[in-house]
């Protein structure tokens, strides 16, 4: 029987989890996968997520070039967030996770 190799390079799964494995991150990416969103849009759709945590997750995703922050109003400064090409490539990962959840989640 042939062994299934998940990691092409040792540590690559761990590296991915350091970026998208924190609580709320995948849900933020889910919301951004359909359209750009404002901070307030994300706050409303992710009940229970504190503004501080949302800000931290967005900053981390921006630092990893997974999302881009664009100014849409200068006074007061307001931004909208959208996925970069790198972020769009995560959609298949999120869809696979959602499919797995649909198979095994019993509520």
C-alpha cells in the first residue's frame, strides 16, 4: 500500500497553520471570499469577535499578502478589505474544510 504524503516539504503544513490556523481567521477569509468587506461588515457577520482581535487578524493577513486594505473614505479614514491572488488561492482550502465539516458536523 502506497503511503499518502501530505507535505511536499517538511514543515509546510505548520507554516500554513501559523497564518490561517488562528481562531476566526478562516471565517474572515470566508467572508472576504465573496466580496470586499469593511471592518464594520466583518464585525457584524462575525458575532462574538472582538474589534481588537479582528484588527489583529486583518493586520496579520495583510502582512502575509493574503488581503489588501484599500482606503475608500478619507474623512474619517475608512478601509475595505479584499483578497489578493494569494488569498483567492485559499478558497479551495476553505471549501474542502467546509465539505469535511458538512460530512462530520452533527448539530
